[in-house]
């Protein structure tokens, strides 16, 4: 029996033109729209010092939690190794309680790929800005994920690691969700998938990026299945999520042009900084039928959830089109 695939949407800055300032109140309005439309997840990317405007992810989620009723919140994904784990555990528990258990922690390394040239990528510079060696990001993340679980589940927690150590920490309150909020690990390399299988409750990956690396989405999922079996994990208890980039417009040329402009404005600061021609090959830019077809293909892979990232300036209009022209045909 196939699982029903849940559909969420990424909450970008919903400006109607590149010249406008970021407005948190419009982001609250969009969150309420997505909640009322019946989307399963509201996903938010995270960044600290990358060169585009952005509010703090968890702080904004706390506000969104009080303005919505059903939709779940997903950090997609949180740059985990840049944070102190005890403080991070506290912030996550706060959102978990304010949302009454509608929070999913999508944990990532904040990677990105080196494009070439002498300059640092925005991903690498972010680590330099915070004084953390980017080569340590994997091991730091492994320790942080272990620490979060200990703080959330043990009456008195102690930890001794390479990067973090503490003794006899009493952490209260415990999470609203028991034993703790779900942890979905992002990333598209074998190392990331192994981390998800070992430490996570799910994988929040990008089949777009994974397929570019290993040849196909099916091969990426096969590898993930192998890593789950190595950890003696059951697929039935493990959530697999992916993404689809979209811009719904009956004029495909117009959709492509705006998506390209929108992507250029991100200044390589998200989605692995992959070139637009790769986005175009995997994305649903154009009439709604393209998105419907691609979503149906992803459903056939047996995924648990799909996050739509809209590459457009007016996110509200896009949500309305998705609700009217896409969701009735795929849910």
C-alpha cells in the first residue's frame, strides 16, 4: 500500500518586486494562506551571514506558530554546526510548544559546492564569519544531534565530545512532542544520507541535487535504503522528503524569465548554489500541467512529502494558482 504524499511550501520572502523591502507581516499573511489552503508543511531556509535579507528562522517560526492552526513547520534546512547545542535545544523546544507539536527540525550542514575561482562561496564565508572551520561541520553536526536528543529525553544530561562537553545539565521543559520533535537530516551526499539514517527520523534532501550527483533519483533512494538497512532502521518509520522548484504561469517563457531573475537575486546563497540550467531541467516552470506531471512522478517513487519552492516574486499569487490548478489533481 502506497503512502499518501504530503505537500508543503517553502516560505521565501514574498516580495512582489525585487525593489521592495522584506516585510515580516506579509510573511505572516502567506503562512496563514498556506495553512487555510491545506498545505502540510511550511518550510523555511536558514542562514546567518549570507548576503541577502532574511529574518531569524526560529524566531519567525515562533510568530508563525501563533498565527496558524494546522500547518507544520520545517527548518529546511537549519545550519546546525554554526549553533551552540544547548541554546539551540532551548529555541527548538520553544517553537515546539508554541506550535503545539507542529515543528520538524530539518538539520543541515550549510554546505554548498565550490563553483571555482579564488573567492569563497557564501556558504564558506558564513563559517569564516562565525569563526568555525567548515571542515569540522560534519563532526560538529553529529555531536549536536546527539546532544539535542540527550537534553530532550534525559532528566540530567552530560556529554563529552570533541567540540562540546558539559555535565549534569537539567533541561526543562521537555519537548511538546514525545520523545522529541522529528529530526530530518538534509544533504545529498552519501555522508549526509548516512547521517540521516544514523541520527535522524527522516531525510530532507533534494533529489534534484542527489540525482545530479549519482545519476538518477532512483539511485539516490536506493543508496539511502542501503544506509537505513546498515543501521537496522525500518523504512516504515523513516520519513523521506524532497523538493520541487516551481513557477506556475500559462506563459512558460514568462515563468522561466521570472524564475531566472528570482534565482539570480538569491546570489548563490541557497539550494547548493547550483546553476539555473540545472534548476530548469528539474523544475516545473510554466503551465500547471508541468507541475502536476512532475509531482505525479515523484509520488510514484514512494516519497512521504514534497516541498514546493516557488521561484517567483509574488508568492501569494503562486499559492493561489497552486491551490486552484495543481493540488486538486495531485492530492
